[in-house]
């Protein structure tokens, strides 16, 4: 299983958020997408998930089992549905529901099994992110694309999700995550750093990961101004 | 007195009413949670131009009224959906605009039709004077609606909770399409019994009652059917006793139940 990005350009109209990105992810590898607000992290991830069209280049995915967790949810939490039933709805992503992971297993994986019978409206923001992640996991995806999943989580929950992503990697999944807080990117195999108006991009091999220098967003913005 | 209440016409009304109750209540629960209560109202009015035109052309035959209603109901949905993006308005605003237009057009056609169009029957229903076709249509709508809702339940629920998840999935798109077809079918079946002005009450009333009695959405759908059936029976019985049109009574019972439920079940 592979995720290959060739000469990718993403942008709106005539503006490029970035261009010329090449990347290659194999089974069991993870990619952290880093950058300030507005540099195109979400747009890039949506393109990977097939929800946006790239301006140029190609994205080749060798599996159609791909799931995407957006940064913001337009969820109607007033609908009275239990967490377990909500997670089980993720099987609709599959043609053959026999391939699905049990909803109880997915809930246990994300660490909220005791909340199975609660209504989704009773979950905290962090618990809800985990429930959404569990909903994605029931379709047994090969590739997980998560847009800032840590944004509404406390430090403990974020560490739990990071550990979960490690476990999923060990199962051979490809993980792509956009991250605002670079401290959470330690442990990822590859990095793409998007740097906004200058349309710079960076792709580092696993061996370089500890040398990865993150852009100082504030300094860049001031420089651009 | 019992014989007087349960004569043949009341029996037909009861059969029609029970199947309508089964058809409308689960759809109403979804209309409510999707914040589309006004869409149900809009559809009720959208059938008016077709219903009056059908009455005019068929000499007041119920099949003509239903056929006309089905055509304008579907046309409004298709048209409103297609112009929504163009008009850059919220869905409810577009439907409000179209239902006012439909209501006006229907009243104009009824005025032109004169005595051939019984506007009171169309607006307020005539459940105690149903012909075979209308009873059959209610039974048909009840069975199709129940089967259809069971078939689309999961994808419809998913798109009601999170419209972005699997937004491009054919399962989701089909479920939403089928939901509106069922809504149109049941609306057409319901308006001859309860009228275009009141038929939305049998969709939304039971759903609001059920909301206060809690439980998950499946249980609320079941609860709403109980309220719907109860209101239908009470409305029919009191309609016969008081010798008045039962349709407003059915809706009034539901409104009272909804308000009472809100007070009794304050925790919701």
C-alpha cells in the first residue's frame, strides 16, 4: 500500500498555496503536515482525501479505503443517538459491511468504550473527536487523514490519540495528520512544512526528522508584512 | 351512539387515518431533527395549485386532485432545490417564498374554477368523506413510507447528524432523494384527509410530542407513531360526536399533547 504525491500544487484561483510537492508514504508510515493558519494544511488534506482538486500534479493512492477527519464538524448533536450507534454508522463507508471493524472494538481503540451508551450530545469536545475517529475506524481504513485532531483535546487526550496513531501505524496504516502545535509532531516519520505566502514547502525523510526545523510563523508573517 | 360513531365512513376514515399516522410520524421526526419543519409546511402548500387545477380539470375527482398535487409538489421541490444556490438564500427562506407563491397560485386557480373546486375540502380536508381511491392512497403511502424509511434509516440518520461525512457517497445522496420522494408521496396522501393547511400538523405534531418523552431517535419515532395514532382516533371520535370536521381536532389534540408533554417532561 502506498500514497504517492507527485509535483502537487494546491491553491485558489491564480494563487498557489504551495507547489512542486513530492512525497511517498508506504504502509505503516506517518506524515505530519505543519504550518501556520492559512498556509493550506486543510486544503492539502482535503485534496489527499479526494475532496479538493489539485491545481497541478497527481495524488496516487493504492487503496480505496481512505478516511478523512475534518478539523471542524457540522454535527447536529441534538439528534438523540448513542455513541455506539453513531460509531456504527461509519460502516456506511463500506460496500461490504463484513469488512467492518466492530463498533465496540473501534471505541475501545480510541479509549472511550465506557461511553458507548451515552448520547453524542453528552460528550465533551475531546470525547467527541475520539468518537468521530472511532466512526472512521469501523470502515477499517488503510489510510487515515486527520485535520488537526488535537485542536480541541487536552494534553492527556492528545497523548492518547498519538499513542493510538502509533498503534494504527503498527497495523500497517498510513497516517497523515495536520498539526498546529509542532511539539506533537515528534514521532512522525515524515514532515511537510507549509509556509504560507512564500509558498515554500519542505519534505523531510525519516532520517532527518529530528533535524526538522519548523518555520517560525510569526517571524515569517512579520517578514512578509 | 357507538354505532353512530363507527359507521362505514368513519371506518374508512379510521383506516386512512391510521396508515397516514404510521406514514407521517417517522418522517416528521426526521423533519424536526433536520430543522425542516417549514419544508413540510411548504410542501403542504405546494400541492395546492396542482390540487385545484386537478379538481378543475377532472370535475373534482379525487384521483385528479391527487395527480395534480403530486405533480406540483414534486415540481416545487425540484425547482426550489435548483434555484436555491442561484438565489443564495437559506433553504427555509426559499421554501417559504415558494409556498407563498404556491398558495397564491392555488387560490387564483380555485377562484377561476368557481364551484368546480371545493377549496374548503382542499384546504382543511374531508376525512369523513373519503372515496376508495383516497383510502387506497393512504394505505399505499403508509406501507411505502414505512418500508422506505426502514431502508434509508441509517444513511438518512448519518446525513442528518453530519452532512459532510461521506457527502459524496451514493448511499447518502440516494437516501436524501428517497426521503423527499416519501415526503411528497405522504403529503399528497395526507392532504385529502387533513387538508393542505393542516396536514403538516400530523407530520410535526407527533414528532414534537415524542421529543419530550426522550430516548434515542428510534424510540422517538415509535413514540411519535403512538401520539399520531392516538390523536387521529380522538379527532375522529370527537369529530363524529360534535359533527364537525375531525382534521382540526386531530391537529389540536397534537398541539395540546405537545404543550402538555413539554410541561410534564421538563427535564427535556
